[in-house]
C-alpha cells in the first residue's frame, strides 16, 4: 500500500478531523447556509450596498449562530471572504471589511426569529 494524502480509505479518520466536523454542526443552523446572496456579490451597482446592508442586518439581528460564524471568520483571517457578508460584516473585493449601518427590520426579515435584536445598534 502506498502513502497518499488522506491515507487509505480504510484508515480511521484522525480525531482532529472528526472534532472539526462536530464543531461545524452550528453551520447547519446558519441563515446563510442555503442563501447564496451572502457570498455571490457584488451587491448591486457600485456604491449601492442596500442588499449587503439587509444581509448584514439579518446576520446581526436574526442568525442564531452569529458568534460561531464570527469566531470562524476571525480564525480564517488571512483567507478572508471576497464580495460576501459574514457574521454581519461586509467584505468587499478590494478593501478592508466594513461594518455597514443597520437598516432595521423590513420585508427582508419576513419569518425570521428575533434572536439578536437587542444587540443590534440602530
């Protein structure tokens, strides 16, 4: 048997990999898990960040796992997202991340729980 990355398929998975998968179980509860608008920028015409503001508000006010998302985003600091909204922060393509002003609740929040509403600065 020759050595190859990841080992043979019969090789037990390292405990580190199994732990990281268990730690990522929170991502299944994230608002963005099935909403590609969070990562498929750009958000409208240059200078119009209405959609990005709405997505950032949804993260900050309604996502039940924003703390875990923020921790993972910080841990991946050198490999930051591009044209995306993560943990309520907008990551443009060519500049530093921006905390966009909160747009408040509106039709874009229909049906979402009020998980972090108190923490959102208006």
